[in-house]
C-alpha cells in the first residue's frame, strides 16, 4: 500500500518514512502544502499523513480539496495543535484520525495499520461490471460465467487501480506513480505492453469491461455494450 507524508519538518518526515518502509509500505514525502496538494490530488495513495501547519498551503485546505474531488484516501492529521476545536475542524473536513505532536512513532504506526486494515477488509475482492479481482490467487474472474484467469502482480495492481476509479481518466503519470512508484524510470512502451496484456485477459474472459485509450490524456475503465476488442 502507498502512503504520502505531507510534513515540512524534514527530520520527522524522514523518521516516519523509514519506519513505514520497514512495515513494507511504499512511501512518498511532500515538504510543503503545494507539493502535498499536487500529490494528494493524484488519488494514488491509500493513506495520507497530513500536517496542518505547512508552508504555501495548510493541511486543512489540502484535505478539503481532496474530499471535494471525491478522493477517499484515509487521512491522519499530524499537528502541534491539539485543542478540541482544531480536531473537530479536521474531522468535519473529512479526516479519519488525528494525532497531536509530539507523538510516539509506535502509536502512529498502530493508527496507520488500523486505518489500512479497515480499508483492506472493507473491499476484499474489488469488482466492476462483470469482473472481480481475487487477491489470494491472484486472478481475474468473470462473475457471470465463472471463468477466471491468473494475473501477475503488476496486472493485479493495474486492474485494482482502474476498478477503484471506474470511468475516471487516469493519466500515464498517475498510473506510473501508483503501480511502479514515483521514482520509477518505467518507459512508456512498458506501460503500453501491460495495458495490452490486461485487455487481452478481458477478451479471454469475454468481459463487457474495456480499457479505453483517451487521446493525449491516458486510459479509463468503462462498460461497453460490445466485448473488449
């Protein structure tokens, strides 16, 4: 799972990131509000650790922006402000949890794990249209026919990202960041190859779900009256 830390205290951000990586999370860091807003609005993160007092744009503004865009990433607010009024304001804007500074890193990790565990158990088998993802195998299944086909890890991540964003155009950059990571040097033809792979598997399953290319923008998953070509 991927986590974004939006924190201008570089030492603290680094300590949190190192610990989260030991817990096998993929972690990115934004050091100011503008960069944090840009990354959070990509919609690629399962959870965001969000400070309130940030340069350029505060955390509550970022939280408001992502919720207005319909982004459902879990958000834990991190701030020196611990008063009830500040906590209530964060919750009213859509925060899932609130941890005032200073805090113990073990408590933060516990809260992260709780939020992500809640998310993973909520939708154990993502589905859209007539397809369903089985994490245990992993495999893609046609719900109507009962037919299934095995998929590899990258294909699973691609399908999961599309299924969680049906009808939404996902840019190539967003897909790179989500599946391969922000620091990845993945080439465009590599992504094209994987899109071709998952389209073929939809065709094998005779699914009515299709991955459509949107010129100069990216790709989107949608239902089609015709089978995937």
